[in-house]
C-alpha cells in the first residue's frame, strides 16, 4: 500500500515515535508563560562564548546532547541528524554538531525548519533507513537581528506587526521503538508568495503558506479541524493567526479555539513587549519540544497538528525588491 | 526665547521624520539620506539659512543641518578657488563632524562589547 | 488561493486591514519633544561655548563633539537603543542618530575583525549619508559655480 495520500501527505505505515525531546531557551523566553516547560534557561546571551553566533551553536550542541541523554541512548546510536537554523550557510547547526561525528543533513526552511527536520526524520525511520534520528532547529535573537536587521545598539523602533526572534533550540529523538507520541502523518508544504514585501510583517507573508498546507492536510487525510485538540502554527503571531483564520474560512474550514501559534504561546506580549509574537526556528522548535510534547506525554492533549512556518527571503532578495515567499510543513503528532 | 525657537524647529524636523517612518515604511537609514540631501538642497537654494537664523541649534543639530553645512561649504570654496571647489567644499566643511564620529565610533568599539536587549 | 495579481491585490488589502498601525500621534509627540529637547541642549551649548573665544565654526564643532560623544557613551552602555525605541525620529534625525548609526555597528561587528568588521560596517548607514550628502553638495556647487562665475 502506498504511504502517499493525496497530493502532499504521507501516512506512515509504522508511525515513528518521539522518544525524547529537549528545549533550551534564552532569558526572555525563560521569563515568558512557558518558562516551567523548558529544560534549561540560559540567562547569558553569549552563554560563556565570545560571540552570539558561537552561543547559538552551543544551544544546538547542548540541546541535542540533552535530547540524546533523555532518550537513554548513546550518540553512536543516532543514525542521522537533521538540523537547521537562520544563520548564513546554517552555521549555527554545523558548528554546533561538528564534533558529534554523526551523518548529518543540514536543512534550511527558515522558521519552518523544525517541521522540515521532523518530517524528514520520520520518513527516514518509517522507511527503515534509520533506527533513531535526531531532529532539531534553533535561532538566536541577537545573531538574527545582526544578520537580518540592524545592530542591536541602533535606536530604531519596531512596528506593531513585527515579531521577536526566539533565542532557543529544540531537538527530538525520533525512533522506531520506545514510548512517546507518534508522528502519524506529515503534509509537506509548497512555497506560497502572495506578494508581501514588508519584512516587518512576516505573519502576513507566511499565513498563505500555512493555509495551503493545512487545507491540503485536511483534504488529503479527510480529517476535519476539530479532529485535533490543538493546531499550532510556528510563528505567525497574532496578526498572522487572524489572517490564517480568514483564509481557512474562505477554503471552507472554520478553526476556532484549537488554532494557536507557538509565537503567541511563548511570550506574553503585554508584559514582554514582543508586539505580534515570537518568531525564528527556535520558536516552533522550543515550544513544541518544551511545551506541547510535555502536554501530550501528560495526556493533556492527544492530537496535535504542528505547522512550523518559514519566510524564505534573504537580505539580498529583499534589497532587490523581491516579495517574501513562504513555506509551512504540517506534522501530525498523536498519542494513543 | 531662542530655546523655545530651537525646541519648536528641531521638534518639527524630527516630527516630519517620524511621520515618514510610520507612514512610508522607509527605514531610518533611508530617512537620514533623504534629510541630509534635503538640507543640502534647501541650503543651496538659500532657504535653509532662514531656518537656521530663526531656529539656531533647532536647525543645525538635525541631520538637515549637516546637509546645510555641506551646501554652505561648497559655495564658500567655489567663491575661493573656483571650479575645483565643487569637489572639495562639501567634505572640507563637514570634515570635523565626520572625523569626530569616526573617532568616537572607534573608541566605543575599543571600550564596549555588544549587548543584547529585551 | 491563487497566486495571481488579482488575489495578490486583494490579499494585500486584507493584510492592511488586519495589521495594526503604529500609534502615529503618540509617536509624533514623543519624537517632537525628545528631538526638540536635544536641539535645546545644542542651543544651550552654542550659547555657553560662544562665551569663550571660539569662532562660529569651532562652536558648532564642539557642540557636535559633545552630542556625538554622549551618543557613543549611551550606545556603548546599551541605553541608546532604549531611548531610540521610545523617541524614534526624535533621536535618529538629530546628529545623535548619525553617530549612533556609526557607533552601534562598530561595536557589534568587531567580532568579525577590526578591518572588515568594525571599520567597514561602521559606514553601513553613515556611508550612504556621506555619499548622498557629498553628491548633492557637488550638484549644488556646480549650479552655484555656473550661476556665479559663468553667467
């Protein structure tokens, strides 16, 4: 029987298991509403290193080591690593894991990377190509600002539609044995570009991609929005979520309380001045690994559709006047 | 009275900048470029001098004042040395300001390390 | 959802409706007051330096030294970005903004080295300002030259 369903979805024959998950975040995230769910909060943005970029790699290294440790396996038991981040050439990940000496696939899906890495990892396990894989993604507020926007010391104002890049990393060990939630389906996103150019309003740029992949997931699987306890997009923020609701309504799907966004959950926008919400690879990664995976394991929720969202522009494409293409990947995670 | 004039003139110039930020989505860097060129053009037309006479530091401290210095400098050099003054006047007049900024930027890089925020 | 021009236009309209605007009035008041106050400080220095034997040019250079020096200190201590977040154009339109645009990348990019990190990045914003300022001054100078010397 083919594992492919419809146009974009895969149904796994032997749903891979999320054996362990680890999340390490920065100070601001550690002061947010999800503080208690993270494995570790690091107050120093440099984490003892001498640059933010090196600190970002340390987040990758430490989170992945912790995920391996929590799975009660050894590094050599991991067959592949799938990881990515926002830095040029994925340096956050590569420098983070270079000493692990595990076969590595470097990914770039911008802030959707956690969805991409979990999708590919689950495919590798279900396909019988691996027993255990390590999937992760992360970002660092300071290095992201430095690369994409302005130096942090510059006195500029952020528009109300702007989001705040999460400093943090999330990693999961996905295996074919053990206990934990199962990845039952994945729906891989297509690139959507609705002509938004405003890099200060990423939620608007990414909402169409989230809408496309969520609608495709329902179509391919025959499921309805209320099948899931929670449908969590990656980093659309408040504005993006409002837009996504409207777009999905136009497609004939009404989503209410069960539609949320990791960027909305991770910060308290009134107290933390984060405007539209959190963003970055680390947003969906740390929120899932810290918060949602815990809720699933404690039986608070049973069925989650995680939809990390990513904006695929670069500083060069923006300067050349291109609009912002976006992508989203849906991962269905269920506990029996 | 001079203080009130400086406050009002300087305030209005900044207010125009703020409207540009919020209404046009121009980045602050682009607005600085526009302001310096605008100050230079108004200086060249002889209009900015009136604003400086009225507003004092209110007109010279904003970046339009930097543009005004460039235009005054270039006119002065053209008067003094003729055609080649077109090339030397602007930079001569602004040399002090630019060098001071380079000095302090260099010094800060020696003294301080980058800081996070939030 | 189709990626054609019509739906892109409709989408853009919908996004504009949903996205909140900056609180323009409040931002303008803050920019006006802070920008005005910086200019008042400049005026006060103008007056007090003029009491000594400085020429007009020397006075305005000294005012710049103080304003740029203060900006450098505040930027280095991480305070300027907080002030700038509050006052917006009130701090970046005065010479303080020009100084901040040089000091902040100089500090941040020294990790990439002292030559192509610190020294090069110092001019990310200041470079364009100087280039366009100078080009405009050359145009002004040329027109002035033609008007005064040729005609």
